[in-house]
C-alpha cells in the first residue's frame, strides 16, 4: 500500500534539497526511510518503495538503497532500489525491486512504443522485399519462413499480422526495468524495456529495443555499445564497442570487440567479433571472429568464417540486390570471397576467391577451391575430414543457452534425411556427368564449377559410403535392444509409426523437418486455422520432438527403394547383408578420419617446435604440447567407435540368428 507524505516528511525532504511539482503526487510505503533521499526532484505520478537494504560493490564499497541527485518523472519504484547521479532525468519507467542505477545520462520512454517489436529487418536483400518483423520470441525457423517464402503472399501477410498483434499487446507509454537490474555509467536509454537481472555497464546508447534478460540467463550490455531498433534475447552478451542497428540478437549470442551489424538476424549461440555484418540471416552457431571479415546479404548456419571472408552483392546497376546461401556447417578460409548470387552446399569448405555464380547445394560435404580464377569442386571429401566430425561434436557442447524456454529448435545431426537426400541427388548428378562426358574424362563441368575426374570418382565412393552408413544406422537403431521370437516381431518393430516424414526434407535454419510437415503448418496458417505465434512455435516444437520417428518414416522408404528390399517381408539374410554393408561403411569412414587426424602429427606439423634443439627434442617438445597420436582423445574416440559399431552389428546379427524361421 502506498500513502501520501506527511507535512513533516515533506519538510524533511525539502531540507535534504528535494523538490516536487506537487507533493500530493508522490506516494510512499507505510514505512518510509526519508534519510536515504537527497537532491531528488519529482514530477508527474511518483511511487517510491522502501529503502532498507545495502548494495555491496566490488572493492568492498557499500551503498545504501535510496535516491541521490536524480530527477524522476512518472516513475514507480520497487523496494530497495538505488538511483544516484542521473545527470538529466528518468521518465515514464516502472523500476522493480533491487535495481542499482548509477551515473546515467538519461532514461526515458517518449510516447507509445512497442520496444523494438515489429521493427522490420531487411535481411538478404538490402533494397527490401524480404523484411522480417522481429518480436520478443522470434525463432530462426519462423524467420526463415518469413524471409524466404515470399511466393506465398497470403502466408506472409498472416504471419506479419500476428506479429503486429503481439507488438500491439506489449506497446506502452511506460517502460519496465525488471528486478535486480544493474545500470552503471551509461549514456542514453530511450524507449527500452529491460528484463530481470540484466547488467548494463559503460554503454553509450540504447534506443527502441527490448533486453529479454531473466534470472536463468542474464544479459550483459557492456562498454561503448550503441544499439538501435533491436531485440536482445536471454543469455546474450553485447559489449566492447559493438554497434547493432535493426537487429535481432538470439539467445546466448556474443557480439563484441567492435563488431557492427545492421539489418541482420543473429540467432542462438552466434559469436561475432571485429568484423561487419550487413543484411545477413545468421542461423544458430554462425561464427565470425576476425577483422576485415564482411558477411553481407547471405544466409548461414553453423558457419565458421575465416579472417577476411567476404561476399559481394552489388554486381549490377540496380543496386545491392543479390543474395547468397551457405548451407549449414560450412567454412570459409582466410581471404575467401564469393560473388553473389551463389549457393554453397551443406558442410562445404570454401577456399580462395570465386567469381562465378555456383550452385553446389546438391553436392554437400565438398571443397570449393580456387585455381587460376576458376572454381574447382571436390565432391564429398569433407566426409573424411576430422574437422567436420569435430565440429559436429562441439556444437551441442557449445550451446550456452540456460533459459528454460529455448527459442530455436536445433538439430545437430551431421547425417539426416536432409543431407542424405542431397547425397542421393549428388550420386545421380555425378553419374549423369560420367555418362554424358565419359568415365575417363579428366575434367567435368557443373554449375560454373570444374570437377576433376579423380575427384568425381572419389566423391561417388564417399557419398555411397555415407548413404550406407545412415540407412544402416537407422535400421540398427530401430532394432536395437529388442528381443525377437519370430520374424513377425521384427516386421512389427520395423513398421512405420508416423505418416509424416516421406518425401523431401528441409533445414529451417537449425530445425530439420519434412516438407510435407511444413506444408501442413503453412496451409493451416493461410486458411486461418492457426492464428497465433504460440501455436506456430508449438507446432515447430512438436516437429523437433518427433524428429527420430519421422526420420524412420523417411529411412524406411529409402531402404526399400535404394536396396530393393521389402521391409514388410525382409529376411534375416537381407538384414544381415545390410548390417555388413553398414559395418563396412562406418569402419571405412572412421579409418579415413583416423588417417586425416594422423596428418596433424606429421613432421611438417612439428615445424616450429623444439626451436633450439635436435630432431629428438623437436618431437619431445611437440609431444609435450600436443600429446602423442595414439593417446589423442579424438583418435582414441575413433578407435573406440570402430570397435563399438563392429560389436553393435555383430550383436544384432547374433540376435536375429535366434529368430524362428
């Protein structure tokens, strides 16, 4: 309950250099600590809380909650708040319990605002046409649909309408600052809503945005940050002179060290330092850490951009209208360059400068290498790269999100219906090239790239091996840990439980699902059956949760068509043959990884070790830093994986041998 001040309290406050336009508009709690209010000016509607607790600061300094040298206009304060040294004023804010606000220039809400919600971000095309209106709970998958499905205008209008409705629901003429927020040495904060437990230190300017911090995953806004028209999600860190304009910053993103971005969407666990982003769609785990790196007008996810990586979207006179897509898991080396429009297949490595508009989306796990100003493509070779496997292992370990509500649904699988389907297309493409040009040709041409004959043949081998691995693994996982008394039990276990999953699969910036599932969602939105953002995210969450059931639906059909087997009447001998094929593929790929890892322990890799010693000292110095090859954790894991998979296959075969004929 709040009450008016007594005449004695007003006199006491005036003696402490306080002033109010109308003391009747100043309400205080029943028990009010006047001694902690000095040099305060009040105007508009003011509600103050109790001042009972003490803040303990680094270095041992203690400060009692209260007000000192501050002007408040239309403010409601919770209990145990400290506000001091506000050089201008704080206007139109509700400030919750235990907030610490010190040395701030100005904090205000000026008119009705939705705090960054519904700001349109012009991703991919700087001139417009793919704008994504951001809002507090935007996921990478929903943003993907809004940005890329412009061929369905009714769908886009319905989605934008939902976001506008949400923005209207949070719009206000008052701002909120959640409990336990700390704002210190900060310049201007205008039309910004700040969630609980956020820390804002030494920040320059924040305008028209929301900081969705919470107790589970606080947000840090650090030194010299400038942010305008933004939404920052839980767990994010934006600091060290970063500049963001018209951006959505996803959960657990790090944007630091002078990085600048405008009109960009940066989703979960992205890390950006030093470089620049312009009109990009950065899906989960997009990383750019180096100076002189420019990501522009592109869509990425699980990307590692090398130093000096660059793209160009301004080739013609109509302006910067060209876009590019680098599919999940790819890498660009130092000083790499891609001329948009281009599309790079999943888990590819881009090395050198590429001036031709290539499309390698149906040839995943490839190397694109520049030679004599031409793009040479080595299909599938990244399947045997130890770096690719290491990346796949590290991404789930580097998920820093602590918020119990995860906005982005992320599938980390290296092999999935999405990538295996592309490999099947790749086999068809490469076989067709062979039939058209001849199997002995030295060079093949595909989508503005060149493929050496030896690379094509190796690519076919690698793709077929990976397909065998995935389909065999799906079969074995389905039959794992189940005792069978008859083949009928086996057939029942293999039966499909989900209707969804057949046909083409898509990667919605982290979420892998079938096109027929997505079409159900999009059709229902267009028809008005789904009309809330929450229902859409629930649908996507259900797809994420049921991935493996629907993966089996796809794998079931692929096993039948690819191997010519009827799984409703499959025999023990046929399953045994598939298991043997699977064992051969798994062990074969692991042995390639083993050999690739061995290169990191070659004499060439020892260059720079044992700088003043003999060859023996060089080897000992190398071992002291890097360890020996056979005991390297990754190498050990590969060897264990070979034995584990061999044993898993033998166990299934032995179990099937006991089945009644």
